[in-house]
C-alpha cells in the first residue's frame, strides 16, 4: 500500500486550540505510525464494524470494483485514520490523504480527484470542515465519476466535464452531525466507532508494549487500560508516560504501583479523568450549581473552546454518565456530583 500526502492534512494551528488529553497525533510521533495496525486482523476491537467491512471488501474485490464510499465517525483517537489505511491496504489500493480544511477551493478538490489512479482511496480527514463551495464538486464525483468545471464567464461561459477513474472516498469526522445531509447520503457505508472496552484496550496495550519492547506486568497494563478513556491513542500515550517514569524511577520495572505513581503525576485519576475533565465538572458544580448550563457559557467560564469541549471532553463524560445533555444545557448527574465532591475533598487518587 502506498500513501501519498500531497495536500496538507494537518489541523491549522491558528484556528484550533491545543487539544486536551494529548489527543493531537502530532504530539505522539513515536507512537503514531509505529503502532498503527495495517491489516484488519491486527485492528483490535470494533468487532461488528470489522465484520461489515470484511464483507463489503470481499464483495467489492470479487467484483473487481472499488469499495463503496465510506464514512467513519466517532470521537478523536478511536482509530478512524488507522482504519482508513487498513481498508485501503485490504483492498490493495493506494491512499491519497487530504483534509476538509486543506481543500479551500473547488479546484483543490478537482486536482485531488483527477490525480487519482483507478481504484485509489481518497481519504478526507475532518470532512465536516469541507467548504460548501468544494462540496458541490464532490457530489457528481461520488455518484457519477465526473466533475463539471465552469470555464470562462459571461457569454463564453461553458461547462467542461472531466471523467474520473473509479475511486473510493473515505471520509473521517468527529462531528457527523455537522455534515450536510446530501453529502452524508452519498456514502454507501457509514460507520460509527465506539469507545473500546478495557479488555480491548489491554490487548492494544499488550501489542504496543511488544512493539516498543516494553516489559510490563499484565496487571500494570490493566491499570493503564482502565485509565485510557476507552481510547487507543490515550492508552498508547499513557503507556509512553509510564515507560518514562519507570525508566527514571524504578529501574525500568513496570508494576501496578509504577502505573499509579506515574499517572498520578500526569494528573490522570483512577477512571482516566484529567485536569480539564475535573475543571469541567467542578465549573458546572461551583459556578452553575450543577447546571443546566449552555455549552458556550460553560466554555467561556472555563476559558476553553466550545468545539473542543463538545468533541473531546464531553463524549467520554456523557458515556461515563457523569454529565447529561438536556435541551436546557449540560447538567451533572448524581455520579457526576459525587465525583466532584471527591475531587474537592482530594479523594480522587485511589
Ligand atoms: N483498533 C485499534 N487497534 C490497535 N491500535 C489502534 C486501534 N485504533 C487506534 N489505534 C491506535 O491509536 C492511535 C490513534 O488512532 P487514529 O489516529 O486512527 O485515531 P482517529 O480516530 O483518526 O483520531 P482523530 O479523530 O484525532 O483523527 C493510532 O496511532 C493507533 O496506534
Ligand atoms: Mg485521524
């Protein structure tokens, strides 16, 4: 599988805040590509999704056709980019990588599409940030393998149609709700990635520890798994922090106690909440008496970006049942209030 990155796919540093939880893949260079599974069999968890993909891939291959366009959505760090590459590799296809914000004009997309070879995969990360003007070009490309380009203006105006080679578009997004419905409906396969179970995260950690030659006791890795917010990227990042701590403090021995100490130092508590999560919960409790409070007001009080809170912080707190989202805003649940009381009492390190 060849991967070519010919349009900057990185997030724009000027318009995005630093992501919390160390979720920026850019901060994780030694773990990013080295730990990425390349085949479906190595991709841990997401069993139903893998099964559906296996069937779609086998069927497409047996017809010698490209896979139907695929949309992957779910919170950051769950493996959307990884899966896009795995799918391409299973199809024996080359991947061209770009992103919604990098495609600023229709011509950027036209360039990207016309450079595809037959059966290539075009991966568009952050597809919810695709400008409206660019989307217009994508509809006929996805449906009819053609793009209509307007040339000249006024009385000389005419449309030139360019025919494309068969391709698969894979879109990834953390915000499926922001995708226009015409765009969403043009994907033949749409899959949501779910948070991973601790057992699956343990498998991911065992695999990563093996690849990085880290020797750790199984119950130590279990503790890392429980603090990883259901997210492989966080699991791998915490593993790296624990490895550093062990190297400096315990002569390389990674036991359950090492994990507790290393992650306490990182501000990660026993259920994986970190500083921004605790500030989110305590702000609702102290400033808004437990809620309800609107996202914008909460973000302003915390001095954080509302989109970051919605994308990165809230999904896990909602899933853990610490916060509820109602029509009137965000509210602490009973568990959320109990958690805040523990935080305030300084009892979170157990
Ligand atoms: N199912 C999996 N099995 C093993 N490792 C995984 C799995 N999913 C993700 N990973 C690991 O987690 C890291 C993060 O995954 P990835 O970059 O694909 O997430 P993402 O969903 O694209 O995140 P973002 O929304 O921030 O772009 C990868 O480098 C990979 O090592
Ligand atoms: Mg990604």
